[in-house]
C-alpha cells in the first residue's frame, strides 16, 4: 500500500465518521478509486464485485452511459434552482413517470432529499390530514416490529424499538404502537392467526391512530425478513375498516428489487402514501419522493394553515431529477424483470448450500435479495477482510450476511458472490 493511501486512510480513521461506526474503534475502510459495471475498484488495486449495490441503489451498475449522459447534459444547463415558485422539465418528467408507474390512485408527488426525509414527510402528511379533518387526536402511528424506516426522529419512532438501532433514543422519541412482526413466510400457507394481533391493536387504538406504517413484503434493515403478501392485503383492509391511512415504505423494495416493480404489487394493493428513494437515481445522487392520493393531498389543505408546511432546500434538484428520469427510462424497458428473475433463480439454487453450515440458522430469497442468517452476530470487520480477499464487496450486519446485487450482474459474477458467502461462513 502506497504512503499516500496509508495517509488517507489514517486521516479518515481519525477524522471522518462513517455510518454506524464508533469514533473510539472505527471499522476499517477501503479507499475507492473507481467503479464500473458491478465492480468497485480499490485504490490498492483490487476489484470487488459489489454484492449490495451500494446500499441497494446502484441497480443498473456503475458508470452507466445513459445516466452519465443525463447528468452531463443537465449540469451544463443548470444544476439547481429553488423549487419554491419555480419548476422545471426534469422534475415534471420524473413526477409524471412516478405517477404512471406506481400503484393506482397515487397522484401527488412530493420530492424529498432522502429516504428518511420521505418517511418524515409521509408521517407529517398523515398527521396534518387528520388534523384538517377535525381529528387531531389521531396523532399516533402503528407499525410492525422488526421494521426500519430511517435515522431521523419521526422515522426512528416507527423503527423496531429493540433491534431498530435507536433504542438509546426511546425516551426522546414519540411513543408509537408496535404490533408483532408478521410470521408467515412468503412461500408458506397463510396463517390467519398472523393478522390477529395487528387487528386487535388497531381495533383498540384506532381513534388515536393516524396511519399504519410498514415495509411491504420485505422488512429490510430491521432483519431482512420476507413475509406473506396476505398480511399486507389484510393490513390494507384494516386501514379501510378503521379509518387509518396506509403508508408503504418502498424505499428499499421499489423499482423491481422483489420481482415486482413495487413490493405492494405482490398483494395487489395500493397505499394512501408511498415512499420511494434509493434506486430512484440508480445510485448516482440522493433523491426520494413521497407520493400520495388526491384525497390525502386535498385533505391536508382543507384547514389551517391551508398548505403543507414542508420544503427541503434542495427539493426537486434538477440534476438529481434528470438522472432519475434516465434511470426510470431504463426500468421502463422492462429488462429488469428477466434480470431479477434470473438472479432469484440463481440465488435460490446457490445459497441453499448454506443450510448445511453449522453457523447458519436460515436462508431466504426473494427477487434480487439473498439472505443468510447466522445463529449469532458476525464479526463485521473480520468478514469484510475475508470478502475483500475473495474479490467481493459484501457488508454484513448483525446476524445477517446478505446480497442485493445490481440487476446487470452476470451469472459468473453472482456465483462468485454466493461462493464467497459459503466459503467465508464455512
């Protein structure tokens, strides 16, 4: 390793705070010099197959020509203007596409900075909606345990209070109502008992509940749990029966990751409010959106203050919107469907071997998501070193070693990822 790289990494370790790390004992970092296709190139010369699409964003791979070109054209035109009182073609186009591709009934788009912010916006929408309907007492949220919705304060309040990474802040967070997590797995026979706890809680608390917040079909960072679509279908019905809004957090599952364009399509339902982000720009730049029905949008503005009081400084950033348009155009070709189907088949076959390993408790797959759950928490730094040595980038957390690769990954590249998981855990 060269002196300059060593100096960079030493500075990084001493002065730069990375996600979910300690300032006292930070996890090691690897300096990136470039990325192309499904490969992340390190400054030290290694090339790693990216198994997590840079936290589930880079679905089209890195350095995608169409996305590069969209960014270049837009930045030569204008990179940003305020969205208050102004609009522009990239924002109009991306909102039109989102309305066309998302489930029926979602008609109003609020552009946000990040996934966490889109959840904050969704929750704020629900609260203002009920206040303007003359029901300010409907100010709490219900959500299944094992969920994860982001690191900002409202989003933290609906994350799992134990394993959602935010237990330290419990006393400072709004106190929400948590239902037991769904237990019937995706491919199992539906168990009617699975919905009973949620129904009982909604029945008991519906007068104070603004909305049900959940991740449809896959609970992601809260445990990578994949559950039966019937739970989601019944949740939609309960919201209708008891007067709650349904907020679907599709930040991780949207744009094809589960084998459907949006995970709520597995249950053939449409939410009142949907959050999207992550893959929206194909991993190029941060952008998210909160999309709601016309009923919600009109309801929010029927009383004081008559407007929705939220406006991020970089809302509707033209550069981000232009790249998002190019990403959505790639998705619109439908190529992702065969890609994700092929990934699912290969993951199902190749990860099944991990069942035989002593350290492994469970293996599960849906779409382009493969999860190997260990019996105990893994040593992230140690596993990371072994994965890098094997030529792959896989980022475990807790008990989970998972992969959510770019859709453009080739068969042999995906096999290198699954083989590395088997070898390292063995």
